[in-house]
C-alpha cells in the first residue's frame, strides 16, 4: 500500500497545479475507465452539470448491462433532480466556486506504485478529466478497494488540500462521488453483484438527507 503522506502530496500537487485549458470541467474527448466510456467528453462551465451527466451515463450503462431496477431508477431520478443540485450545486452558489482540477480518475491501490529505491510515488492507468478535486478521493470509500480500510488516506489529503465549503458536507460529497465507482463496477459484473445494492443504499441515504426541496443550481 502507498505511503499516505507522500501519496496525498502527489495528488494534491496535481490538483493544485493543473490548469484546465478552457477554464471548464470535462475533457476535450471521452475518456475510459477500463472498458467503460465516461461521459466527460465535452467542456462544461458547471461541475454540477458535468457530474450529473457523468453519473447519468453510468446509470444508463448499468441498466443496459444488468437491466432496469425500479428502486435504483427511482433513486437515480431523485439524485439527479434533488440531491446533486443541493449537495453539489451549493459548491457553485452564494459566492462559492471550485476550480476545475485535472484528476487521475481511477486512483486505487493497483494504479499506484512506489519506487523501492527511493520511496517515490507514481500513478498510472488514468481515466483523466477536469473535475472537482474531491471527486478523486470518492473512490477511497468504496468497499472493494483496500484503501477504504484506512481513513488516513483521506485525512492526509485533507491536510494537503482544504475541504471545499461547506466542509461539514465533505463526507456526504465523497459518498456521492463514490457511487460513480460503484455503478461502474456494477456494470461490469452479472446482475451488479453486491455493489449495486451498495450504490442504492448510498443514494437512499443521501436522498433522505438532501432530497427535499429542489434548488436550482443556476439561480443567481
């Protein structure tokens, strides 16, 4: 497993120093996470819009591979209509803004290497695009990855890159971002396996907390 402090610095430095060529979120072409195309192949002024399109595309892919599931369909509809505008949209309202950061996009332990001669950290096999920096570490809360077992990875990253405001919603944002990884995994296994249920559970938790009145993220 990678050394947490060194990994946090490598990733935070990437996020801090990267500059979107358009000042927008997304990418100039679609990118792939394994065999699965990510709906990030266009530029978007709004991270809320960019993330919604990405998550919607993965929901549709999962349904194509495993069939529609009424409970998941309902949860995704509520998430797109209510949770994302509230939980993510608030990052871009009321004087707040977030920088489009270049993220690796599939940063789990098998895509991270350590040079045995000097301890330097290297990352590879990216599924890159410009995103909210916290999107990068949502994957670290997904149960089938070993890094979820050690909270120190997220803690060290937060020391290197300040949590976006509202900071008290950080864990919930990471839970939502982790659903992206869970839907991708679900689409790749018969009937979605246990991870499909985990994605639904996470969405229902977030709907219970943020699924009240819809807030339009485009309002002044």
